[in-house]
C-alpha cells in the first residue's frame, strides 16, 4: 500500500465519489484553462511536441468515423430486425463469412466505424464469426482504400490487387477459424445485451445505443491513440534502417510496425510507399496487418467486446494477416 | 460514471471538436477535407448528450445514482480535451523531420500540368520533388526558376542545409518529410532555426538529374535569394 500512485488513485476515487463527477470535471477544466492563461506550456521536449500532435491527430481523425459507426449501430439496433438479417445471410456461418466480407467491401468505413457496427450485428443475432469477418473486411478492402493504394504506388499497380487479396483472405480465414473454434463466452456478456431504454420511439433507442457505444469505445480509442503516439515518436526509424536485404526480418518488423503505428487504412499506403528502401513484400504485409490489428483497434475491441476477446482475437488476426499478406505477395508481386 | 457526468463529458468532447474547427487548429491534425466532418461529429456528440439531458429534464427524474455499466475508461475521453485546452499541440515541424530519420515522402506521380506562368512561380516542395524524380531534367522545371517555401533543416549528411515540408496523406500521424537540398555556398538561406522553425521563401533552380534513388529522391537546387517568411497556413502540404 506504500505505492504512491495507488494511494493517489484511491484518494482520487474517494474524492470523485464524494464530490460528484460533474464537480470534478468542472474543477479539472478550470485548472487546465487557468494554466493555459498563465502561459504554462507543457510541451517542453521535441518528443512531447510531436507526440501530443500525433495523439490529438489520431483521436480527431478517428472520432468522426467512430461517430458515424455508432450512429449506424444505433440505427441497426433500432430498425433492423434479427429476422431480416437472418434472411439476408446464408444460414451456415461458414457460407455467411464470405458474404459478410463482401458486404465489408461495399461499406467504405474506417476501422473505428466497423467495431461498434460489428458489436450490434452480434447483438442482433448475427453469428460471431460472421460479424467479425465483416469487422476485418470493412476497413481493409473498400474502394477508398484501394484507390489510395493505387495513388501511393503509381509504379507498382500490382500492390492494389495484392492488398485486396491479402485482406480479403485475412477476414475470411479469421471468420472461418472463429466459426470452428470460437466460443460464445469469450465475448463479454454485455455485447449481446440491448441497452434498456424503456419504451419509446425507435429514434430514441437508436440515440441511446449510439451514446452507449460512443462512450464505451471512445475511452479506449483515446488509450490506443496515446499508445500509438508514444511508440511512433520513440520507436521506428532505427528498426527500418538496413532491413532492405533481409526479407524475412523486414516482413516481421513491418508487421509489428503496422500494429504499433495505428495509421488509418486510408493513409497507411502513403507511409508504406515512403519506405522506399524496402522491397514490396514487407510493405504489403504492413498494409494487410495494419487495418486488421493495431493498437488503436485492440484497445477499441477490448473496450467493446471485452479483454478476454481481445487477447485471443488480436494474436489470431495478426498471424492470419501476416500469412495471408505473404501469400498474396508471393502470388501477385 | 453517472449519466450526468457522461453527458457533461460528451458535451466537452463535442465542443472541443467544434472549437478546433472554428479556430483552425484542426488543420494541425488532419487534412482540410476532414474539417467539416470533424465539426459535424462534434455537433452529433453534443446532440446525443443533450437529447439525454432533455429527456431527464422532461421526466423530472433525478438521475443521481443511476449508473450505466460504462466503466472508468470513459474518463479517458477527458485526456484529448485537456491536451487540446492546455497544450494546443502545434504544427509538426523540424522535430518530426528529425524523428522520421531517413524516411522521405513517397514520390507520387508527377503533376501533368505546366508550371504556373510568371517569373519564379510558387511551387509546392512536394510538387518539385515529384517532377524532379519523374524525369532526369525535371520536365517543366528545366531551366525555370521557382519559389519554394519551407523550413530550414540540416542536410542529411550534415553538409549544408535542406528546405523541408511535411506531407500529410490522412492525418498528422502519417506526416512524412519532403526535402530539397540547397546548394548554397553563399549561405543566403541561412541556418536552421533554434527553438522555433525558420521559414524561408527561396528562389531556386533545379539541378537536373539530382533526384535519384541514390539521393533518396532529394533533389538539389541552386538558390538565388531567400527571404524569411512567417509560418504559412496550412504548414503542411498534401
């Protein structure tokens, strides 16, 4: 009990309980504004200056997509009946997985948008594996991402096809593996619960669901953004230098970088293209891994589906994405 | 977390999103095209919170003690609010160029259109680099004098200086530096800034055949004159 941070945490919780959250919130903001007025600049080192901008950038870039996603999930919960969804999808999960992946192609969302939507698909009775295949496909293989890839690699148009194939395979493989081996209890029990809003018009149910999902996912999005900002400012460049000749090592390093950097799927192709010292294959793996599993997504998924889910899903997706990315690259590059 | 607190928090988050669009700081973080989406997202977040508040007021119910299952993680939403209010993270500049090490921006397809007319037209740094890399003589740049605006950074080999800009393709997390090496024996461009970045507008001419794989697609230019300018808005190129 001598750890000061624990003591502070306990004291803070106590104060929060007694004072009420709203008062604490107001006090924190007043103090922050006061420090700003006094001209206190907390960004005293280059790493802090870059890290703060990158952190806010990740959050500001992701929030509109997350908001779009929670609105969609709200509408889905309020208006789409489980019966209608069952009619659209093939009855067997194995057959429904490719259908869900194809549906992801048509929905140009970002990874942050697809997490709450997948959650509400599950709540509406869509099999877990099918919803998860959709979750992986939507951000990775939609037209916007493919066009961005084509623009970033004007001299290597085969990257577009290879990225499409790699991501399509990743989503399908993870979906099938989950259909065979996944267990319902790995997902937090709250995922299947529809928020209690009492009776009321459907738009109110939609708003309540959206609000719920936003708060659930938002905090974890912030956590992911913090981690990404710290790691992009501290880690990468030394890792990449001198990797040009060692393809196996380069593939692994780029796969890890895809996880750490947490770039949005519409911009990552440009970063991959800028690493011109590397061969195409490791850069393709970076593009297949990043949208499927990165720090921001792991945090979002832990917040949405529970930690027990995230510790299983993230490694599975990582391995599948590396293998599918390498496979697609060997075939097409 | 009570619903009261949650709603207050959401209003703050939404307000910060709207505020950074209004005061223009949003361009420090994302492309200009995203700005309207950020503002709309902020408005939606505020509306979602206010709908709940309005419902409570109509019911005249006291929401105290009524807890949703939302955990403490929701408090994390306060972090970006505080960072923006307290620190107002600035444009990325030479700090980010240092951290990017040897990485330089991808050489995209060179612009097809001719250079703007006039003596020494203003050309984006990324545009000059793309044109210089596309053809050995620089295509439309051949023999032309152009004006580049960028901040001064030490050259990668430590000899002399480069002009640099940061290129954003999605958000500031993917900022990549783009550089032009300045052949400047007279030192008209001057030294890199200490503390804050030093921005200059320089009249330059491309040295043909210098943007190659060996130079990491960093072309060399000769410089005629250079004047100090304030940091442009936006400070990034796209």
